[in-house]
C-alpha cells in the first residue's frame, strides 16, 4: 500500500532526549521512512521510544508511535540521523506542521484507522463547536428548525470552515495540555519565565503591539440572508413583560434604560406606560430638592434616558436640528401626558448615528455611569445602528487585557455562563477592543434575542434588546416593497396644493381629505411614499380598488377591503411667525405696530414607521373663530398607523437652503 500524506496536518513535537545528542535532520523524511503503528493509548499520550532519540507525533484524537531510529533502512536516502546536529532555528521544544507535500509515498505496512477516520469526518460537521449564539441577532444556535432564528446550515462554506478550524484548535489545545503534563517542572518554569519576560518587554517597548481582535464568527442563515440578499422571514415580537423579566435578572446593581425613539414618526415610537411596566424611576420634579436617586424595596430603581435617533432626517444641517431640541422636549411632554408638565425632562438626547451628531456626548455618559445599559424601544427605531456609534471603548483596554491574559494567576473577567442557570439572559461575550456588534438592517425585528456587550474592564455592559411591536404601515405592503417604505434618508419634497373637493393620495394606502373647508391646503409629504393629488371621488375609488392607481400598487391583496377612517385632525397650531409676513394696516403706523391680516395654521400628520406630512393653510383674521379650526380626515388600513403632533416646520429649513443656493447662483428665484 502506498502511504501518502495524512488527511490533516499532524502536529510534530520534537524534544531533545536526555543523554543523547542525535537529532532528526528532516522530520518530513522521517515521517515517510519510519514504519507507523497504531498505539494502544492513541487517545491519551505520545510514547517515547528510547534514550537514543525520540520523535513524538500527536494528531486529532490519536497519537502515532514511531519506531526506533536505528531501524532505518541502510540504503534509504537522507538517513544520516546520527551525524545531524541540533537546529539553531528551532528551540528545544517546538511545534511544526507536517504538510501533505512534505511526505514522499512509498510502500509500507498499512495503518488501520477506520474509527479515527470516522471521528475526523464527523468532527468536520460537529455543530456543537458553533458559537452559543449568533453574533448578528443574538438568537441561540440551533440546527433543528430552519424557520427559526439562529439556525445554521452545516454545509455552508463559512460554517464548515469555522467548525473545522474550531475542531483543530480544540484538538491542538487538548494535545498540548497532555504533552505539557509530562514535561518537568523546571522546564515549565523556564518557559513561562521566558514567555512572561518577552511579553513584558513588548509591553514596555510599546512597538508592534497586536490588537486583540474578536474571532470571526459565522452568522446564522437568517442574518446571512439578511445581510447579503435583504431577505429574512419575520420573527415574533416580544411583549414588554419579557423585557421586564430579563431586566430583573440583571447582574448589575446600577441599571439604566435608554428608550430609543425614531425621529421620523416621533413620538409614535414611544412605549406607553413604560414607567409602570418596567418599574422605572420617575422623572425629577421642578423642586430643586428633588432626589436624583430613589430606592424601592432596598434596591436602586432604574433611571431612564430618551434617545431620539436619526435626527438627520429632520434637517440637513446640524445647527437646524440643534434648534429643534426645545420643540422635541415639548412634543415629548405632550405624549407623556398632563403630569409631564411638572417634571424636568433633562434626560432627552437627540443623536444621528449616520452623521455622528451628538454621539460622543452619549458615549461619554455611558462610560462615566457604567453599570447595565439596556436599549429598549420598538422595532426598527435604530437601536443596533446606534450601538455601533455609542459603544464606549477604553484607550487602555488593550493593554489591560494583554496583562491579564499573560498572568496565569488571574481569572478571566467574564467567564462562560451556564445556559440552563442563566435564565432568560444569555451568556455575556468576551471583551475586545472592537467587539462583534449586532448587524444593522432596515428590516423590522432584526435582533431576536438580547446581545450583551461588556466594556471598560467590568465597568459596565451594554445590552441590545429585541424590538417591541411597532405596527407600522409596512405590514400592509407587499414583501418586495417593504424596504421602499422605510425612510432611510432625508426627503426633499415639493409643496402640493390641495384645493376644495380634492384629496392627497399616498400610493394606494393613505388618503388625506379636507373636511368642510373651502380654503387651499399646502401639503409637504416627508415620506418615501409617492404622493398624488386628485379629486376626492377618484381618490376614494383608488383606495377601495375600484380604479387603477396612478402608480404601481404596493399594497397587499385585500388591503382595500379594510380601509377605514383614522380620525379627524385639526390644524390648530399657529405658525404665522415662521411662514407668514406682517403687513402694515396703514402707512401712518410705525413698523413696530404691525397687525397681521391672516393666520397660518398647521399640523403634522404622522405615518407610523414611514414619516410625516406637513399641512398648512391660511385663514383671514376677521373670519377666525376661537375654538374652530380647519380639519382634515385621514383614511388608512384598519384606521391605524396614523397620528398627529405639533408642526416641526421642517419645510422652512428646506426653503432656507434653496434661497441660499439661489443667492449663490446669482439669480433670484421665488419659492413658496
């Protein structure tokens, strides 16, 4: 039988035997020249032959014993083992790999290793070597149900390569532990001393330090399809009670809840009764003696911070968005209820992870407070994207981690937890300078299970929680258009004029119709839906499926049967100072005493998970009756996914920008 290279590279460990100066000149040649027999203790240790010299070979779950060196055939080439000298390139104890190309085939005694080959073959697809949870979505690893998150196809290239590499590392670690157990205490101390001194020199010099990078972990099939093909099956949304049960298992004494809100449909993404359901600390009152920390049943209560993400959707310049901070706080007060007028609300932050606006302040706050930081919010509000921008990193984290790894007497900072004993909270990840962060996708419900990210050497931990049910307009959209109805960049709409007996149609999903009002309404749709102004009769037929829509339909079949009124909304907010111009009542009056002859009323109609439509109208001052405002009626699927808020007047920023561009171009333009 022609003996060739083994199926996997063998780990060849060479040691200098006591009382002998003979060394092997070519280990690859010896591997082919010496007969190979199966050791009776092939799963335990490697056997030393005699005092003349010995070569030990350890492979995956088996050890091959080499014959005496004096048994080499006389006429075999390269058999001058007795005249060789110790190599200066290799230390006394070294480990090299025998590659298949180094072996030369020749006839020898066959090696019976059927069971070993079966073990090697099965080890290549052993799913137990996969990570405990998917690093992208946090779902626990499983290979049973393809329709559930966390499923791994073992034949996928990335998964198969990871399993094979993990199998080799596991076997190599086990073999090295067995071989090191047979070494003397003196050699072990010398080696550890040399290693420690070398590491200390590297740390002292500070040159060519290697960063501790996280291992390359494969994603589950759902995350793989989501990242590469933008396709993924939906997963169930957890209730708020599930979030409360997870937070009760927190290992931290100090916890902070960061309630993530979306600026596109703010404040529809606010979780109602979040203080009561999660037992959070109430907001500080206006009293200067109000306590900053409260306790309940001997335990410190969890405080809450409101983070408004995707702030770049509100304006193109940071200065414009920064001027809206007072407005956003007032809108949040209106959403929290009448009792919110007596609290401070000093914990509201507005950030943009895409442009890096105000992310450093939030990152610094998380680093200084430490403890457990819980990201709570509805689905697709930008929690995972925000984590990539505000995850705190210590400048000395790499040096501290290297010192701890080189010190054998220190225990790891975060050891592996038992899954059965950890309850609902999954095990924590190992800490790295740049950890494996959750994947970011426009698909709602990307995160399936909590993802724990430690930071700062036991200083704190950031937990990305799965999103709660949001109920956006995308539920009634076909699968091929779901990503198109999600606002990912700031729109630049044109003002549309809606006259009497006309309606504004947004695709074949939403209709906005004036109610008993003869004036003209100007609409600025800040939504990714295609608008269309038509008569009310035609708009009603399009929404009911009786007329072909002007654009390709995107609604699911049967949506036209569930169209209902979402309510009547009043244009009750006065925005005359922003959009209007004062007119002199008489030429004899001073410029400071101007009386406006008209008022401009406005309101923002919110489309949940999509955006908003800014509506404004003008009425004469003498015709205005206190308490009576212009009204519009909105129709949507099942009468849901619609709300209102005080106007943000985002069109003024766009109007200013266009005026500046026209001025730079050197010609006058009229906008309105």
